[in-house]
């Protein structure tokens, strides 16, 4: 998908934005319910991962829920049944997501555009049905009462601020990872492939390999978000592998701004807040989300951060 | 969200301060207000079974209790959990932490109910469930903060299963929704059928969620079993019943046994299609004068839709909860639940009953059959009661539940 | 006589059921294939439009007293008109952009439509009376085939073949196909290409609505009825070859049969089998079974 060209030239604005974001995250628990913030961070990370693939790689995956959900199940299972400490559980979940990323990527990467999207959707559906049937996932019940445990065996994560600190750390680490990937030589080649694949190939780059690596990283970071989320809510459920979750992350990224660095974070924050506020209204949430989709596609393609960046003439 | 939360915190502080100055009774109730949360599916699969009807039932209970007269402030909140455990548990968390809700009611969908039961225990609040089916709530997952009202899977399986077998339906074929709830229902019902001397001729797992059951119904028809047990719920049940009628299954002599059916489902199907269906309920609006009188009040405020047993359960449970709070002079969850178990229950809908140590509310169950269109004389006149199952037999014996609270 | 432990009687019954389901898949994927094949638009709203067809039929019966046969004719027209509106007002702006924006737009529209209907009607589903002319069943030896189900197979075959014929074998169809390949050139010949595109989209949508009316008497009319179906239909279209009309028809019926067989031997997998096939086909023949690599 073509997105506004993001020149890596001026990083100053991005650094300022990063500092603002960190400050907000540190101060937020004073005024905002911490569990809400943790939810926002997990989804923001999920959206950042997704954005890496579509915004910078030009590949629309309609099955990203498979990473979020599988990692969630893996980490929940590890923490509850195998008694892993939280950091190992999260690690385990991420590794599972990476593995799925490799397998799915090998199958999907060969195709482009709509076919790529359809393959990812099909694979995600298969994972959904496996999750529905498999004993260990608990089907409709999901994996419940997942213990948060003690970080490194020492820090009790039942304390809200301890958990909050962990999630903030994980989010910032994942965010910085995506940032570094985007601004690295690897990221540059990826963008080149997105803009004009035949030319990139003629320059000697193995486009398929780059796309596969991007897919795996995207899946892994999405898995990191899912694994952490399972511990925050102490629950892993089918919602996280359902195709509507794949649609939601598309919405968050689109609203925030495809191909921007901070777009997914803002998009996730807006959507989660809206879902919270409108929770009483039930099905209206779906309608509002649909309306946002339509408006963004028709008239607001740059997204919130994209428009802001365009106005400031600085890439964000 | 920020401003609202700040305002709420401030308001709570002021209320708490005032509560300390107020009289002794009020001082024991947190913030001076008893906050009740009715959480269910407001717009999805179970909206007609629970939904806004449950909220109405809760409000009626608060009114009938006479909270205002007794100087007790009661507030009723509601929320939609969309049948998702993560939405439900986040809502419950916010309710308990931020909104200072004292007790949560209703909550259909077993997966959500289990999540909320666990959370309620951690926070020391109260959870009185009317909508969910899983008998684990008073079994393996029982808790000193949870009470299970209305019905559960054991009661459904035993009520419907044993009554049908005793009435001659001794060969069964199961259509089972292929997820945990369906499996549990099938397992429990099969056990009952076998125990009562019946046979299970076959079973088929239907993909969940599904919309077309013709292929599975054909298999059921071919088995020539007298009874086709529908171990499913909601849309699956409605679709399987509709399609069974299409394929002439009931006309061909086989009977359908719905393991989990509500009067709203019958209303959705129409008597033409649903006639002859057998199932178990714990409340029917037309049982006696008291239920009829209450239903009249309910219907007037509920868009002419008649109450399901879940609505009745919410009314009954809120009423008893408030009585317990009054008697215990506190709204601390664990203490109130203990008080609820100590007091016998009595209300116009379920009559006299009690709550066991494992949190199971005891009341009689009714085996009902759907009337033929010619037998129905008025709106929602759908059911005829075939048998009444006394409370002690309707629910799982205390010792079989594996509840850690029960020694 | 038994095949793999299943008596042939029962097997024939299941295959016939499979054929019936395949009729729905074929009808729905036909609409999608027409829209994608000729317009390169991925119409995610298709499931919602199928649902609207069923609801229009329901409303016509309950508010206007117009029965099934009227609905079969009018519901597709009504919903097709909404499709025309969508195309004129929204989709046409996206043609210059990446096709995936069209997907996202129609996805958003599907959310809106489904959400609105859910708000109004809840999720339980409304009953719709089967037309009296088609009630009853015929004993075909191995099973009782309800007349209505037989009607579905026949109608579906007729509509599918008629559509295929128009698009592949008539002059109108050839204009449509030419317009997809080279709109400017065809327009230069004096053919009103935008109008053709709009009407084609409307026709595809009308097909979805038609399938919805056919479904109303046997499935509950519920706002969710299209939501999970659409994913399967996408898979069908992709397997058949995204632009191929015949591919969609053949794959639709074929999938119905395969699903029917899976339900007999291994029911738990019947939801997954289509996706497994899709992945295999995409790996071996990426353009689909009947598709042409563009």
C-alpha cells in the first residue's frame, strides 16, 4: 500500500515525541486507572508490530490476531500450568509467536496484495479453530486465573504499580525495537521493496527474504504484546484469535496513521478509550468503528499522526 | 476518562466523610451506598434471555425491598460484557476498583462467569450469578463470594434427562455443540440417561458456531433414536429445532429435547416449529397467581416481552441480597454472602428456598413441554408443566461437587 | 452396503445436503467473483448485503404483507440500489488507489450495517415463514428431501449458469470484460464505463441479497448471519480464482460437497477444511483453480 513517504532525515521531532510519550506513561497512573493504561499499551504495541508490516513493508495482513492470541495462550499456559515466572512466560509466548511467524510467513510471503491478505486470514482462521478445539486452550472459557507471579522470582506483580512498570518497560522496549528496525538499513531496504519491488530485486536484494524477516519480527512483537496482555488480565481467550481482532488492529493503525511511528500508539489509545466509553452502548461500538474505518479510508488516509506530521512538515 | 475518574474519587471521598458523620447503620455500608452491578449481554446472543430485562428485574427488586423507606441508598449500574471473558473481567475490575461496586448480578455465559467469580473472590466482593450454566461455579470453582442462582448444567441434564427417560424416551442421539459447554451438557446428560436405564445410540459434534444442522439431523433421523438431545444453546438450538421441523423429524415420531431453552427462544421459533419440545426450567410466568402478578408488572415495563427464568433469578437474588445486607448491617462481600446462606429465601417467584454451603441456591425445577398452537390461549402461553422436581433432587448433591468449601 | 463404515443411504443423503449448502456458497461467491473479477473491488460488505436481503424479505412480510415471491424479486432490487449508492458515493473515489483500500472501506461498511441491525433487532434472529407452495418433503429413497431445499439447488444452478452465460457469452458481457482490462479505450468507443461499473456492483450486491431471501425461511434472519459466512465465501472465491465466474460456481458447489463429506467422517474439521484447501491451492496454483494470472 502506498503511504506518505517517511524520510528518516529529521528524527528530532520523533525524539521529542518519544520523550513526551514516556513522560505521559510515567505520570498517567496518577490520574488514569492503571489497568486501562496497561490495556492501551498492549494494544499499542500490537498495532506498532502490525504497522511495521503494512506501513513499512506494504503487506496487509488480515490475520495478525493469530500472533496476539497464540502468544497469549502460550504465556498463560506457561504461567499457570508450568509455573513459569512472568518474564519467562512472556518470553515463551513471544517465541511461540516467532515460530508461527516463520511457518506462516513461509506460506504467505510468496503472494502479494489481496492474496497475501487472504492467506493470512485463512491461516488465522485455522489457528482460531485449533484454539477452539484444543484441550489446553479451554475453548470458550479460555485459560482463566492466570497467576501474575513474581518477576524474577522476587517482585510480586499482584501489586498494580509493579505490573504497570513491567508493562511500560515491555512496551517501550518493543516500541524502540520497531523504531530501530524502521530506521536501520534493513528498514530502508524494506521500504524500497514496498515502493518498487522489481527494482529492489534488480539491485540484488532478495525481496522475499526481507519480507519474511519483517513478517517474523512483526509477528514476534505482536506476540510480545499478546503474552504480556495475558498476564495483565490474567486471562487468555478466543477473542484474541478471532478475525475481528485482526480487523481491530487494522483500524487502530489506519486511524493513527499507516507508516508513521507514533500513529499506531495514538490509534490504539483512541480506539480503546472509545470502546471503554461506549461499552454501555453495546452494538454502537461496532457502528462507530465502522464509521471511523469509512471516514479514514475516504477522507483521512494519513490518520491522526500522519495529518499532524504533515501539518508540522516533520515525519512522526 | 481522566476528569471523570478524578470527579468520582472526589465524590467518593466526600461520601465517605459524610458516611462517617451519619448514623451507625449507614456507617458500616461502604461509601454509604449499596452499589449493585447488573452485567450481561445487552445486544448479542443472550440479550433477550438476560439483557435489559434483567436490569428491570433488579430495579423492581430494589423498589419492592423498599430501600428508600428503610433509609438505605441503593444504586443499580449496568454493563454489556458482549459474552467475552476479557470484556467482562475488565468491566468487573473497573467496577470494583473505580466505581466501588459492591455486588455483581446476572452474568450469562459460563466463561465470563468463571472469570468474574475469581476476580470477586480476590477483591472480597459479592457475585450472585443468575445467567450462566456451568455447574463448576458451585463445584470445582466454588468460592465464598459467589452464589449460583436460577439453574446450572447438572440440573438441566438431570431434570430433562431423567424425566424424559422415565417417561419412555429411552434411546437418545446427541447433537452436541463442539465446545466446552456443549461437551459438559452432553456428558452430564448421557450419564443420567444411562443411570436411568436408557441407551445412547449415537452422538455427533456440530461445529460451533454453526448455522446448518441438516446433515447432523439426518444422522439423528437415521439412528431412529426416540429422543434427539440438543446439547447446545442460543442460535444453535433455534436453528437445529427449525431445521428439524423442516425435515419432518418431529412428525416422523422422534422428540426433540432441548438441554438449554428459554421462553424467549420459543417466542423466536413460534409454536408451529417448537411444539412438542421438552426442557427444564426453574421459573415459568404462568405457574401461580404470584408469578402471574409479578409478570404483569414486568411486562408493562419490558416492551410486552415476558420474563425468562434468568430475569426471575435476578429479581429474586437482588431481593435476598438486600435483605442480607440489612441483616448483616454491612456490604462487605464475604460477610453478606455468608449471611445470604444463613437466611432462608422467600420471594413470589421461586417460593421458599435456601442457599447451600457451596453457594448453590435451592428451588424446585419444572419439566415442561411446548404446547401445540391450538392449545395456546394467550400471549406467551407456550408451556405446559409435565412434572415438578423437588429442589433436593433437582440439583447436584452437595458431596458430589468437589467444592473445597464443603468438608 | 457401507463405504468407510457409513451406509450408502446415509452418504447420499449427506451429499445431497452438501449440494444444498454448496448452492448458497455458489450464489454468494458468484456475486463476489463478479464484483472482483470485473471491478477489482474486494467487497467485504457482501455478507452484510446477504443479511440485508433476508431482512428486507422479513420486513416486507411483516410490515407490508408481501410474501416470499415478491421478496425474491424486490429485495435484490432494493439492496442492489443501496449497492449502487455505495459505489457512486464511496467506492468510485478509491479506484485510483491501492485495491486494499476498497477492502477496508467495505469492511467498515459491513461493521456499520451489521451494528445498526444488531442494535435494532438484537442477535436472536427472527423467524420467516416458508412459502406454503414449497413446504413438505419428497421421499427420494435415501432421505426425505424438503421441497424447499430442492428449490434452492435448482434456482441456484439456474442463476449461476445464467450469469455465467451473460458475462462470458454475450456482447454485454464482453463489454464488461473489456472495460475491466482497458477502461479508457472502451470509454473511447462511446460506452459509458462508469455506469456499467456501478450497475455491475449493484448486480453483484443484488445476487447477495437474493441468496439472503433464499436463506430466510431455513436459517434464522439474524444480523450476524453474514458475518462468519463471508470469510468462507472469500476462501471459495480465492480457490476458484478471483476473477473467474465459472471458478466461483464450481468451487462453491464443490466445497459444499466436500464439507458434506467431512461432516460425515470428521465433523470437527468441517469448519477448517475450506481454509486448508485454500492454502494448498494458493501454494500450488496461486491464481486459483480457474483463474488467470494477471
